[in-house]
């Protein structure tokens, strides 16, 4: 019998989900607000896109190092510290006088996010019974989908209406309020685990986990080599303005939430690797379809429904798979490394896009996006093979002990 999720647990999971919503909105709003940021600080679109890369690469370093130096603190304390740093970074972005200050503020936001993302998932999975972990992870990650549904389109609208500086001031305020919500709703019972650098190296040296981390790295590289330039793509290829960008982001958000809800419902029936395979196959097919369709805004919006549904099959399934592959002691660092590879891929994909788009345009981004997803599929196959190889000796030893 499955243990039910209590009302207090649901409140705590909602608070963690809201924190993920704020983090995801603050992290990814650069993509939807690229023209507004470029206008406010007199930047080129590739310069503005690199702010997304800087955040992602900073997060990639900060997430595992935060577990090494501060992982023994209580998880709620880490989340609250991260929300404070993230909020201060957003305020610094709004007040930045030039590009160097913008870079520094994104570094600060990336460090704050390194305390937040992986800890939110670990904390959420520990609030409930083991049988409800898939559901709890889905509930926490629903905040990411809701950021796509409401946060990022709203951010693009605010940036277009009031400017990028007002947008990031609001993100800073939302970060502080979200931290207060966690303080009031989430119990301070989940203790951390002291992690040594040698243990991080040990987790990375484990073949089934390293290849699993590469899955999410290549997925996010593929997704963000396309998504990072969604606003310039709509402007240049589809002759659309800010309203078309907001509509596209809203479509991505709605379809993404449906994908997340689908994962939450079928998590008990389908294995994580099955959902990953389905999501990546759909993502490849739909990206190629976008390239082949006539360049009409209505057709793009229709295709983006399936694109977003596919991407939101992937995120919770990947997190769930890491939870299942890792030991209880190393779950925090494994999730931190997952987030590190995820945001590293986001930064790498965005950087590739900023290099490819000025020279190869729309079709260049499509080629690189599909190529990265194919590498993710290959990594998943390798990870599954190594997982099965590691599982067989362990099971045999267990049977011997029982005899």
C-alpha cells in the first residue's frame, strides 16, 4: 500500500516548487527577454545570450562545490542561503551600470542557484515515504514547468513593457519572499551529508552515473542551443514581435506543464529510462519538423506544443533516474552533479548558439540541437548497459548471502 502525502507535506512541497519556479524564471528569463536586455545595456544579442551561458557554467561549478563545502548543513538552511544570494544577484543585475557588472551579477545568481536546485529535489524526496518519491520529485519540479507556463512569458512581457531592470528587481523581491515561505512551511529536519572531493570524484568515476550525467548534459545542450535564441529566431525567421515571443513562451509553458503532469501520473508504471527514450525521440522528430514546416508563426506555435511536452518528460525522469541509481549517502551530491551537468549543458548549448546563429542562422541551430540529443540517446544506452552490468553481480552476491 502506498503511503499518502499529508497536507503538511503538500504545503512543504508547494513551497519548494515555488522556489524552483523563482529560480527557473530568474535563470531562464534572459532567453525570452533578450531584446529588452540588449536594448537596456546597448548589447548585441550574442552578448546578451552569453549571460545565460555565464549563469549556467557558474551553476555547474557551484552546485557540486556547495555540496562539498556546505553539504553537511541542514538542507533547508542551504536553500534559504541560496535564495538570499540569488535575490541579491537579481537586484545587482537590475542596478548594473555596464556589461562587466551584469556578468558579475549573473555569477552571483549562479552561485545562489547552486545552493538551491539540487537541494530542493533532495529535500522534497526526503519529506515523503520512499514509495511517493517519484510523485514528490514531480511536484517539486512542477515549479520549473510553471516557470515555463507563467514565469518566463510574464518575464518577457514585463521586460518589454517596463524594461529588463524592472524585471530583475521583481525577481529579486520574489526570491526573498519565496525564502520566507520556505522558512514558514518546510520543516528543518532534513540533515545534510558531509561530502569530500574524493567522494565527488568517486561518483564521477562510476560509469553508470557519469554516463547518466552526460545524458542530461547533452539534452540541455540540445534544448538550449535552440531555446536560447527563441526571441531572435521568431523575430528574424518568423517576422514576429514581442507578442509572438510571449505567445510562444506561453505555449511552451502550457505544454511543459502537461508533460510534467503526465510524468507524475505514469511514474509508477513506466521506468525513468522509458520516459527518457520517449521524450528524446519526440524532441528529435519535432525539431526536424519545425525545420521543414513553412515559416508561419501559427505552425511554429503548434510544433512548440510537442517540443515543450517532450522536454518536460525529460527533466523529472532524469532526476528520478539519478535518485534510483545513487546510494542514500551520495544522493545529494549525485543530484548536485546532475544539476551541474544540466546547467553546464545549458551554458554550453547557449554558447554554441551564440557562435552558430550569427553565421549559420536557424538551420545551423537545428543541426546542432538534433546532434546533441542523439548524443544524449547514446549516453543513455551506455548508462543502461553499465547499470545492468553492475546490478547483476550485486544481485548474485545478495542471493548468496541469503542462502
